[in-house]
C-alpha cells in the first residue's frame, strides 16, 4: 500500500529556505508592510526601507536562515538597483533648466561635502578608538554602494562592512536627513536635495523624491557627482590623514 | 492603457545600464556602470523629449516609486556584522553618524549659502 499523503515538515522547510521564493516573498511583503506603516502613521521615521530591513533581518535571525541563503531570492530584488540608478536621469531631465543654472554652487558644495565626509569619517573613527582598518573601512561610506565597496577594497578596508555602513548612512538620511536640514534652516529644495544625495546616496534620494521633484532631481545628480568626487578624493585624503 | 510602453521603458533602462557597464570595462573607468548608464539615459531623454504617457517616462517612474524596496537585500547584510558592531560600537556609531551629519551640513550649508549670495547679487 502506498499512502497518498504524508507529513514532511523538515524536507519542506529545507526546500523553503533554499528556494529563491523565500527571500523574494519575504522582501516584498516586508516592504509592503513598511509602506503600509508609513502611510498609516504618516510618521517620516518609519521609512519603508528601515521597516523592511528590520523585519527581514529579524525573521532571518529567528529562523536561523543565513544571509547567503536569503540572497538566493533577495538578489532578484537587489539586481534592479542598477536600472533604477539609470532611471534617476528622469527627474534630472525634468529639472534640467534649474540644474544648469546652479552649476557652480552645486559643484562647489559637492566637493566640499565629499571632503568633509571623508576627513570626518577617518578622524572621528580614529579619535573614538577605531583601528586603522576601521578608519579605512569608514572613509568611503558616503558614496553609493558599488563605489564605496570598490574604494574600500582599493584602500585596504573591509568592503563587506563598508557596504553595510553605506546602507546605514543611507537609511539615516532617509529617516533623519530632512529633520537635520530643517534644524540647520536649509530650506532651498536644491540645497536640500544636494545634501541628501551627497550624504545618503540613493536611499537619501528616495526620501528627496518624496519631498519634491526638484529636490529629487538635485539629489540624484548629487549622488552621481559625489560618487565621482569620493573616488578621486578618498585615496588623496588617506595619503594625508 | 496598454502596458507595452512600460515594458519598453524597462528595456531602455536595461540597455542604458548595459552600455554603461561595457563602457566602464572597455576604458577601465573607476565609475560604476549604472552611473554611466544614467548619463546615457539622460542624453536619450534630452534628445527624444518623451511625453509623460511614453514608456520612457512610465517605466522609470515605476522603478523610482519603489526605490527603497531595492535597497532592502543589501541592508539586511547588517545581520552578518552584529558581532563586529557590538565589539566596536563607539567608533562605528560615532564615525558613521557624526560624519554623516557633518557631510550633510557641509553640502547643504555651502550650496544654500552660495545660492543665496548669488540671488542677492541679483545678476
């Protein structure tokens, strides 16, 4: 006699956690939950990316599923960061007339911002007792992830840790950036967008896009130019500091 | 409305990124491929000047609306570094957040100051 139904919880669990469907469904549902919470409460601190990272991270820790297993599905989502970066040309195109007129203040601000970011990252990490390795890992954290990872590798930091620091800098910008800019009385949407893109790359830009199209356009531009400025300045600054 | 334009928009994004990635590798540039792809797409947009109903606008808009979703998998990478974060909490937290705030303030302050200065001088 062959039984028609059985009970295979272990096999099913093993299949589930090694299937891309797990990471993919978990990521999208955690993000949907984050969007719902953001809309429902109207609280700008509850940025969907923050809620989703906490929920997914919590689920993985509780279920003892490794990050690598999760990435089998998660990487399907992460892949679209590339095309989305390309898509940032759209707000830039819409506000091109404003961008052209602000060229000189814009470039000055981005170079100043990149210098301050890199120098303060190295010095503050050093003063608070961080090793040279940690200082090198921290230096490129303001640039967008593919750039910060490559730079960290180039100067002898820990690229994987730089990636995490970069993402946290981004989430910080989405959550607290506009609040700090209000506090500093920076009200011009062009300056606000440039600041968010320079300190918090694409994640900061997602918050800038929530505020206005002008702010989003300047943030997208700032993210791209800051990535350039950071890759030129990090090796130079590290020669001196 | 048909969904075909959105498909076309996504295809253009992929093509621009592909061009960017190829250019970066061919010429050994220290810039990420998607950033070069963004410049390529900007040129396409400046030349074609698409209407809002065009796929060149609707495809990218769809992706930008959910930009935060795309950062989630990278952000979850934090779970592999919780031990490191615990052992080096002070330099990591201070280095990251203080430097983040200073970078934000420097960029915002310099640009806002220069724009105000220029607007006041009236051109």
